[in-house]
């Protein structure tokens, strides 16, 4: 019997591989007995160094490998994107591969006639859709495979290092598609060496080390643990993307930081972003705050806030958003930045920083008002108490 609301249950699975060398047989335990489960609509990131067992685990979850012991139960449909070309028949045309994948997923041919058009449009391979896929370029092959496996509706999506599909624009298109699936309630398991991708897509993460789970919990806490284990310092990534028609990159983001990662509830907090302006112009800077629910979005463009910034010279700038004290409730909040020119996005990073609001006087306040996470904000308003005059 499944756990309440579970989409996948992994129970004590183990895998051993046999190696051959001049001295005879040798065995390596790729996975020691490990267990975990994932609920419907939940997201899980898996981290670990090369050789930690990540790929072996995903192949077992996807049914490509069988475990030596233990079992995996999946309650619903799933798609695995481990090798993007897996399941494609080279001699079939792109269109024939679409209908084959739909048939294997249980779709009727009439349903696939409608879905095929959407898949073809997403893949952007034009007239090549009726050519055998063995004639495709690597980029065309990958785009079609991604489109097939994400546009067929499934309950669980399993991804392994797939954000290298196509050019930057198509990669952004893929990210938007995955975010759409998550909003629709699709469960996700993703393996990536990019900690930023893990943070962006998942609310829970685990670390594999020598085939064992050594950490399992809230994503940012596990990322901190992974960096501590690896002796790493989080790298600032220039992930700016120019979505405009202008081929010149107008803005290059160089760094970002918060004033403090641990803030008392009665203290203010600020978030800053440093960037280089390559082309003078008028820019709108937005900050996005989230605790996995949409908390707030503030910008420099609002009518009742500071007007938009007009930058008349190239060079480096630092923009800081100051948030007041006694505003956020106790908990962990994530910070993202968006920069636009008023017409299109020049840079988007929806979860690049975090800070935690703490309280040293929580005993003075009723516990439910401080810690019930239905309330992300807890602003300090002005109050008055008086007796009405008779």
C-alpha cells in the first residue's frame, strides 16, 4: 500500500557492479540500501560528486536498471530524460517518433494528432520533422526529444543534467516549460551539478555519497551542507540572458548579496545587486521575495516608488533594496532579481540568495501568530487603545 499521496516510494534499493581486472573479479557497491519517498506535486533535487551513485539511482527509478535488492513503486505515469535520445528510433522520421512515443505512453492516435502539432512547434525543426532522425543535427535531435518527453502529460518527471539543450534562448524555453509543468502539479526529480538549478526547481534535496543518502531536507539547507562537505564557497554566476532583439548585452550582472543571512525580526535587511551597464538607457530593477509561496514583488518603476533608473553612462553600478524591520515573519526567504528595459527582460534570476528571519522574543508572542507558515509577512502596524467618550 502506498504512503498517503506518494507518487514514488523507494524501499531499500541496492546495486552492485562487477568489475574485471587482471587480478580477477572485483565488486563495487554503486548504491547501498537507501530509501525515500516523494509526494504528488513535490520536487526533489539530488546532489553528489561524480561516482556518488546519482546516475545509477536515476536509471533504477526509470526502469533502465533493476536493483539487486529492494523495490521502486511509482503511482502514476512518468517520463525520464536521462539520455535525451533514449527511445528514439533513428530510421523513423521525427513525426513517426512522436506517434511512437505517444503510443508507448498510452495515448490514442487521434489524441496524438493534436499533440503532435504542439510538439513539432515546440521543437522548432521545421520541415525536417518528416526526415529520419538519423539525419538530424545534434541540436535538432535534442530539441525534438525534449519536446516529446515534456509535452506528453505525466505525473512524474525525472531529469538528469538536461539544461544544455540547444542555444540559450531554447534553454530558457525549456525552463519555462518545466516551470509550467510544476505549476500544474507534476512531481519532479532532478539531478544537476548546478546548485542554482537545484535551488530554482526544488523545495527538497538530498546528497548522495558513495551510494548512501547523507543529507535530506529543505533545499537551501542541503545546498549549504553540500558546500560545507565539498569545501566549496558558493560561486556567483553571471546568468544574465538578453531576451531582446538587440544582439548586444545591455546588462551584465557581476554579483549579488544580502546584508545578513540571519536577521532578527526587529532588524531591517537589504539585498544588493552589482552589474555593469554596457549600453546606457532606462532600466527597471525588480526584487522578488519568496518562501515557496509568492510573497512580494517590488520594483523601481512603480508610480508610488522611486522612478525608473536612467543610466547615462556605461560602467558598474550597485542597486540596493532596503526592507524594513518587523515586516517578515519568522522563516526562510529567497531573493531573486529581474532587470528589464521597460519592454523585455534583460536578466532574470528568481532564486539566487536567501535570508532567515529569527526572533529572540518569540516567547512574548502567541506561538501560532509567529510560526504558522500560512502567514509569510508580519508587519508592525501602529495600534491605539482608548475608551470611547460617553
